[in-house]
C-alpha cells in the first residue's frame, strides 16, 4: 500500500522549518519528489538541503554549458560533472554563483576601460590580467566565447601539418621555407 503522504500533490512544504530563512515558511504548493531525507519540498523551499541541491544543480548546468562551449568531452564518465574527467588541452575548474560576482564586476569594469581606449579596427580579444600582492605570477581572465575562439585557433595551428609558425606582434604568422 502506498504511503498516503506520498500521493498528495499539494500541501505544506516538509522541509526543515526551523532552519528555513523564509518569512512565510512553510510554503504551500505542489510537492516535489521525496529527497534523500524522505521529505517532500515545495519549489522555492529555502532550508539548507533544498538550497544545497539548488546550488549544485545550477553549478552543474553552468559547468555543462562551459564544457560544451569549449568543445571538451568527458572521458570515461560521459557528461560527468567532475572537471577532472574532462579531456582537452588544459585543466578546468568551473566556479559559478555568488562567489564569482566580485570577479565579474572587476572584469566588466576593466573591459569597459579597455573598450573606451581601443583603436579602430583592433580585433584582438580582451584579457584582464590580475596581479595579486606578494605573487609574481598573474591571473588571466577572458570571456568564455573569446577563450573558445582562442582554443579553436590553437587547435587549428597545432593540427596543421607541414607548416611552421612564428609569433610576431601578437599574431601567429606562417613562416616561409
């Protein structure tokens, strides 16, 4: 016999009411499937278990988008959310959500400053380089679209057979002879 609570379509959220930070808790609405703790929650529930699941789901979606954009494949674990299983020319660690807000703010401001002083006809992609105090190396940031274009160019150059290339003023130029 089915549990009568599991057949209810609508009802009060069964999340941790004492840990929820919503003013109108418990919310009333369509109950979702039981989670690992056996409780059924309403969309928008804000107890720690629901927030954690929602954050992981959003992060996984951002990682999938980035992996596809960069043309990377997951080796052995098709579609794996674990970046260490992704193949490609470089290692990747995806960060998403509120933790990247300050980085994005600084990047957009630097890009806007660069765009304001850019020469007509300059088609070079923008890269922000952050140089933290006490560190000799810097951190390079660029948009995912521009990075994908750059990696495609690198793949094209490295897979060209019989040609040699030199670096001249920021542009890859084929060498003659």
